[in-house]
C-alpha cells in the first residue's frame, strides 16, 4: 500500500462512494478557544458524531461491504475494545449477517451494551485487545467465520482513509494533522490520502504513554526494529494496543512525519477542556491529539492550521464523571484542604469565613474525631472546595495558617 499511492487513493475514493449511504458526514469545526490556548488555528474533525460514535464504522463497513456472498454466509467475528465492535455489528446488521465480537473483560459497559444493541453476540475474554484478538482467531478457526481485523487489513485501512478526504475538503489549506494511534489503521488511511494529495502536510501520530509501541518503534524506524508493549495500560481504552499492525506500520514508517506520546493526566485534562471550551464530548482515546497540542508536545507557529482528529465519543457516563472531577483537581479548580483544629464551638465558622472571602465554594466536609491519630481536644477536618482560579487554593491555605489554623496537607483529590 505504501508504495502504490495512486492505487490506494483510487480505492479510498471508491470506498467513500461505497460508504456514503452508511456514514454520517461529520463536521470539521474551527475551535476559537483551543486556538487561543494552543497558539495556532485549531480545527476539530468530529468523528465522535459518527454513527456508532467513532470513525471505526468506516473501515469495518468497507471490509464487510467488499466481502463475497459466500464469505458473508459464514458470519463475521472481530476483537475490539468497543468502537470497532460497534462498527462491525452495525455493518453486519445492515447486510443481514451474524457477528460475534470478542471484547476484553474490562471493556466499558456502554460499549458492550451498544454493541449488543446492534445485534452482535458478545464474548468477554482477556485483559487487552491482543488477548481478545488471539481468542477471536481461535473461535474463527473453529466456526469458519470471517475475521474482520480492526486495523491490519487493506479494506479497513482504505475505509479509515475516507476521513482524510473529508479533512482536505473541509480544511484545504491545513498544515498539520494530529491523529490518535492504536493499531495504526486510522493514521495509515489518512497518511495514504495526504501523501498522495498533500505531501506537504505534516502528519503526526499520538499514543498514550502507557501504550506506545508504535512511538518507540518509530524512534528507531531506520533499523526496522519493532517494539511491542506486552502490558499496555492507559485510561484511553480505544488505543490500548500492545502490538500494532504490519500493513499499518509499513505506511506509518514511510509517510508519517512525527510520533509523540501524552500522559493519562494530559488526556484527562483534554477531555475536560473539550467539554468546557468546545462543548465536545469525546472519549479519552479521541482527544490525544488535542492533549499533545495543549501540553506543548507539538511545535506550532501562530497562524498554523492544525486539525485534530477527534476519533470517538463513546465514554461511559460514570467514567466521564470521574474524568471531569480528576481534571478539575489536576488543574487546581478542585482543592482538598486537610486541617487540624481545636474541638470547640466556632472553629469551623472561622474556616468557612476564609473560604467565602476568597470566593471558594465548599462541596463536601468530613470530620474525624475518633482514632489514636487525632489528639484529644482536636478534630481533623477535610474540606473539598471549588475555587475560582487554580492559585486560590494556596491563598486560602495561607490565610488559614495566618489565623492559627493548622493545615496538615495541601493535596488535590484524584
């Protein structure tokens, strides 16, 4: 694929026509607030608004729609942490064939429920996608079902490449494109389009620090050595892959310009800021490009046109609540006070008065009198508060200390 750009581009264009009845044409928006904070012109390609909530439908549907009738009759099987699963399940439903999806045991419940909702049979197996994929291959050998690989398949890569066509149509003067990377199907498809039509565009892949085999391999790509990650770990389950594809690697090594990583804390902050600044709800894997831009991992100039591909929006509501709380804590807008004060009337009123003076909003208060750690005549108090600015927490602590109230810890929750 990497050596036949003209042929790959032609097949991607054919895929775009084939997929048009099945896809939603997702928008690419200019984000004023992200542009201000990043110091460049930021555009967001919102694949979180795609049917099934992620770009994965493109590749899965292209693979299923190009199968022969005798292949479809054998049924489909795939391994996925959720987004590819939903893409395969919906595509199978559209053409009337059964699908079995093997998902890692810790897959978010939202993705399991949605995949079941499209009529697929779910099998939970393994701690990672790699283990689920191995089990899917075993089941396929027993049943004869056709395996729909989430990234290492030419038809899948070409389906994902249709995103690249849309980015160039929406932002024809784009200069840099940031793409989340797990197994590499998405960035490989986009790379084929850009290399054929706009080789001057800088293409950058982004992985999570705890699941970054392609980043490490890319750093020594001249040697041809691949580095797998035997124990991938990140809250971004959509890109929690320990071994990337062979086909995808060939394209990435040839046509991608840079590869960077971001931490889970930076991913969390990006989820929160996407909601706060652009009203975009995205899953952790979907915002790693934004996280790289916000954290300064990417060098940009003030007028540079940068497109961040927001690859998915399937985030469980309970996880979303935790991510928002953690993000607010990490940025200083949530602050946890731990105090020790005399167990006497009026002491808590003094604390509340200081917090109110600085504009803090108390969210929760806990008192601790029992136990050998609390001296007789004293009480330990924990106060979780919301502040107007990140520096207000330290200012409140200083004001309490001036009033003789002992601050025993200045931690942030999460």
